[in-house]
């Protein structure tokens, strides 16, 4: 019973982190801004850090099964 919330949270964090990381990499490869009105390096770095943290949290949720 307690594993269902961990599976759901792990899936949500993993999908969000993977999607954000893929989107950030795509924008950087196309030399397009990741966020409007922010320096490109700062926005790409922040988005990458948030994506990796979301993937780590998703992995942690899956280890709690």
C-alpha cells in the first residue's frame, strides 16, 4: 500500500527531470535561449541542475519501494 505513492512520485520526478533535461539540451544545441531575459549560461546551468535534482529525487523514490 505504501509503495504506490513512491511509485507515483518517482515517476513524476523522473519524467519531469528527463523532459527538462532533454528540452534544455535541445535548446542549447540549437543556440536558442533556455529562458527569456536571462543570460544563456546561467539559465542553462540552472535548468540542468534542477533536472538532475529531479532525476535524483525520482531515483530515491524508487529505491524506497
